[in-house]
């Protein structure tokens, strides 16, 4: 492998990405849901990782939902806390995406700094 190729490979990382949400905004208060049809460039980068395995582990973590959770009984404050923590209700739509994915080429991404 030539040195210039090694430098290129070192820049490749992984993004944990969340789709944009539909609904839940005034004046129509429908249940929020992920917009899975949105182009990847509109998704939000929730976190970044050096390897696919790190990203997949983080994805599994955000998909953990408390047992017997009934979203209909959550207060607005509890729902907001759950959304802020990125756990649960909509995390099943999140994806790990390699940083050099052609769908992201030349696009400006929205990156949210995760709490560390």
C-alpha cells in the first residue's frame, strides 16, 4: 500500500446518524415519527467513532428501552428527557454510516456533540 492511501484510510470513521423527525410540531400535534425517506444528508450525526464495532456498540446502547415502557403514559417532561438522551422510542431508526459514504460526499452535516 502506498503511503498516500494509508493517509486516506486513516481519515475514514463512522457516524451514528439519526433521521429527521416528522410531526409533533404546531399547529398539527401528530405523534412524532422518523422520516426514513429523508436523504442521508438531512440526518443528524449523533456521535462519531473510529471503528464500525464502536458505532454498532453505541447503536445497541441507544436502542435499549426500559422494559414495559408504555409511551402513552409518559409525561411531556419524561418524553423530552428520553428524546434528549437519544434512548428508546425512535432509536430503532438510527444507523451507523461510514464517513466516506458516497451519499454524504460534499454535504454539510449537522453534528450534535454527545454528552461525555
